[in-house]
C-alpha cells in the first residue's frame, strides 16, 4: 500500500508503519500530530527516538508500506 493508506490505518489503530523493502526487524515509524513529528522505534531498543524524519521522494512514491505493531 502507499504511505497515505498505511498512515491512515496506523493512526486509526494506533500502530506504526514501515516499508517492506527495509527488511525484517527494521525501523517502525509512528506518525503523530504533535510538534515532534514522527517517532521512530528501532527493533531491540526499549525506548522511542524522537525524530524529524522526512520521507524521501522514493518513500512517498513507494507501494510497499505496511502497518506494524
């Protein structure tokens, strides 16, 4: 699915998103409506990492987004 579809589902279900092409155990992006922007969760870490993550053009055009969590 595209990033917009994945984000809509993730926000509704309070889950994160990731790209399949990033491989297993990759980063999970938690979209928010806060000034913090997106929060990043890394597999194996116990805390969230605040980030000003901005998707690349390839991320925005990709159709391999998945809802996680």
